[in-house]
């Protein structure tokens, strides 16, 4: 319940800007991280015979750009969450 109120206030305050950008990027980032982890685990299990860490990240380079928007908006979104939580606790 508190999270619902917090989210509603945050969305109202940001008007779907920074917070929604950061939130939208989370799904992509989680997916990218899962793919990288899976490839690293497969490579480790095979004794690194056919893959290298550098090769895995090189192949994933185009998708790593999703971190740019997330990082760019994170500080502002985090500050907004802190402000809304402080206001809710008053």
C-alpha cells in the first residue's frame, strides 16, 4: 500500500519523465544482465574453450547502451524517491 502511494506521488511529481525512463530501462537491463550471465556461465562450464569474456561483452556491446539512459536518470529519480518518502513520513 505504501509503495502504491509512493509510486502514485512520484509519477504525479515527475509527470512520467525521469522516473518512467529509469523504470522502463530496468526490464531491458535485467534482460541484458541475464543474457551476459548465461553466456559467462556457459563459457565457464566449457572451460572457456570457445568464448572469452571480452568476446561476450563485444557481442553484447550494442545492447549495453541501455545503461546510458538508466545511469543518466538514476540520480534524479533517486532524489525524487527520497523526497517523496520524506514527504510521506511527515
